[in-house]
């Protein structure tokens, strides 16, 4: 019971905003005081029929959302980037990959877009 109460207090001091569920005005108000989180994953094969190609993206989105609830502070959760630098998976098929340089440029440009929208902190 004691643990639950501690968690309940922490949740009350957190503000989480989902980028894609927010209006321009809501983001304009939230971004300067929040840390923007971009969940990153990959879309690649996993060696058999038992795992889907989104296996690397789905869990990271869930972890980010849960962490934002447990942490203190304000967070804006950006849409997940479901592509990684996964050339080593290309011979097996079912993989969508970016070159490492392109991946870095995409992440940099997403952060630049966050800054242009008013963000001051990103991870």
C-alpha cells in the first residue's frame, strides 16, 4: 500500500503530452517546459515466424510511455521513429533500413523541428 501511495504522488507531478494527440497551441504551451522524447526502434526481420517486424519499436514506445508516467517533470512524447540502420538484416528480407548517415540526419532534423516548434530539451 505504501508503494502505491508514493507512485500516486509522483504521477500527480508529471505532465505527459503525446505529440500526435496534441494541437499546435497545446504543443506551443508544453514544449518550452518539457523534455521531448523520440522513441527509436527498427523494422526488421527476427529470424523466424514467431516475431513481427515491429518487435524493436513496439516495446520502446511502451517503455517511454510508462517511464514518463513514473518520472517527475514534463514530457512530450514524439511519434516513434520505426526505422534504424539495419543493413545487416537486409539479406534476410522483411527489413526497412536507413544508412547510418541518413539515420543520423533524420534524427538531427527531427530534433531541429522540435526546436523550431519551441522545444528546449530533447532525448
